[in-house]
C-alpha cells in the first residue's frame, strides 16, 4: 500500500487515499485506490445511550468509512492515467458530502440502521459475548 494523499476535510476528518495497485501480467495491472476516513464514535451522534452502545459493541470507539475503486486488466502504460481518473471521479462525486459537518453522525446512524435491519449479520458477535 502506498500513501497517495491526505486531505483534511472541512469537518476536521482526514481522508487518506492509498494506492493498492498491483501487476496482473507482464503488460497489465489492476489499479485499486483505497479511500479511508477514521471517525471517532460519539454518543452525541445518537438519540439515546442504548443506540450508541449498540454501535460501539460492534464497531468499537472508531468507525471506519472505506471505499475502494478499481479497474482490472489495465494496460501498464495507462495505469497512472486510470488511477488519476478514479481519484478525480471520487473527489468530484463524494468529497463535498464527506466534508459535511454531520458526516460522522450520518455514517454512525447508517451503521445503526444496518444493525437493526440486518441483525443476522451481527448475530455471531452477539453469540460470542454470551
């Protein structure tokens, strides 16, 4: 993994952009770019302490927003251009949203909704604690 860029967003969160690209064959590569934000979990994101505790139980004190963009079987000579295109498209489409003041809270609440909507995904974790 190679660090490409760190961006401090208007809401104080840090977006880390990393290159995970690798060769596939002599003349082709898989271009993969990882976009990651660590978010401190706060009780103020939630309406009540029980919701906060449910998210904390499964995700801990730090939440991780992560998105990977990739293209496979890219000609080696086009690798840099494809990587830049992936980064620029991500920035154009998501940077403003990720930088909004309440992004951390929205992300935490989306995880809570997923816990409530899909409890089977989290069941093994509940079973481990009993």
